[in-house]
C-alpha cells in the first residue's frame, strides 16, 4: 500500500478575544513534556501564532486519523497551559493591527526582508498531504497529471472565509493570500525531472526564492521525502476531514501513476484556464459551479462525484472507498468548513466562530 503522511498548521488564539497570540515557542515546548509527541512531530512555522504538526509515515487511514487526533490533543493541551487555544481555520477570523512576531530562524528573517507585508499577512494554515512515489521522474509525471484536479480539492477543503472580522466572499481566502508570492499557484507542466530541477535551480540562482521551501505551488515534489506534496487544502475543522482528503489525494496520485505506466495521453490544459479554475474554486467552494478537468463549468456536486469515479479503482484497492464515500456525503450535506464558519457567524457572531474553530479541533 502506498504510504502517506499529513501535516497540519494551527493558529494559537486568545480564548476571549479570538485574536492570534504569539505563544508558539512555549506551546511547542510544552507539547513534548507529556511524551505524547516528538520534536519532529511539532514544528516551527513562520509566525509565532502558528504551530505545525506532522504525522509519521502511515499505511492506513486509521493510522493517519489516530496520529492527527493525538497531535491535536497534545498541542491543544499545551496551548491551554499557556492561556490560548488552537484554531483549525485557514485564516484567522480576527487579526491584530500590528504584525505577529516572526519565528527567530534565518530563513524566516530573510522572508521579512524580502516581503514584510506578505509575511505580516501570512497567518494562513493548510493541510499538506505527502504521498510516496517511486522516484522523482514518476513524481513529475504525477504532478503533470493531477493539476486539473487541484481546484476540486481546494473547493472541498475550503475553510478560510473570514479576514479582519468580515466575510471576504471567498470560501478559501488562504488560497488568495498564498498566490501573492513569486512562485505560487498552480504548478507548471514539466517535461521531466531534469526539467523540474533545472527550472528550480534557475529560480534559486536568480534570487527570486531563497530556498526550495519557497516553492509555494499547490503541489510539488518534496525536497525532504520521496513524495508528492499536495498543499492546496486549507486546514480542516475535523480530523476525519483531513483523513478524507489524505485518502483522496493518495488515490489521485496512484491513479496518475497507473495512467503514466499505461502511457495514457497527458491532459493538455491551458495554464490560464487552470489558474482561473483554481480562483473560481477558492471563491465559491462547493457552493456554486466548479470547472471540470476539461474546462467546463458544472454543478459542484457533479464535479465532485466525477472526481470520485476517477479515483474509485485506487480507493477500492486500498479499502478506503466506504469511509471516503461516507465522509464525502457528509461534506455535501453539512457543507465545507467555510460554510460552517459562515453559519456560525450568522448565528452568533465572531465569538461563535472562535468557539467553532476551537471546539472542532479535537473531534474525530
């Protein structure tokens, strides 16, 4: 079975005001006190109001879900010890009028010099899914074949509608914020692994990026692991929603590997159409139409079900079909995280949103 791993980013929020608080160093240290996590599992992020966790390499969805719940619990307890809560939202409902302190590491200090305003507004949190691939050549072929499916993943995972106390009109405002960096958005088409490496090296030599961590494409080859890293989803309200996304991403990668092995024709999609489809998905989530892989608008539910049919053989092979189908049905019934944040805002204001994004963090 193809291995997977999941990274999640959380906000640290004041439980009364709902504002981000710069307690990451203390929370990260406290999370390891109970021996429930290792240093590698709770990691630094750019701003001191954020914490990132990373599961070990997993074989099954049960492993992924168990590790995410363990990590959410450990970080949540550590946050409470320091007077804050974790918030599982792609963007903070509220922000301070002043910038949050940057984590004291050389690459982060360099980013402040490069783009201070972008860093100040980088309070965004995602779910990153790593899926093992045989080698970098296979990984590039996968990247080329999954690009047209990334907007649908973004729509499913939308959980960042609020910014500075108001509704942005976007289901995933995080997607918009991330698109402002020099190398971001939809990954381009690459001829092969050598082409990928050559173009990345050119970006480094030009000084436009300082390291490969600044390749903010929504999917990329991991620089650390032999994996494809899909980065387009917002962090999810519930752990089982992150598990659902992990299963679908794994199935998508396995499907792309099978297509490449069979020498199936590579989808030829205009980059401007793919980029516009991603913008549309970030704008509407599952609440309107989506652009299908052929570039045609359809009802979001229809595009989502076609996506599931596309990856069905891989889901069946891994034994994940029943769990994923159930979670997708619940998603369509209850709405995305963005839909639920908006419902909480309408019913109880920003206080209700803060309660939602904090309370759901430890739900299965």
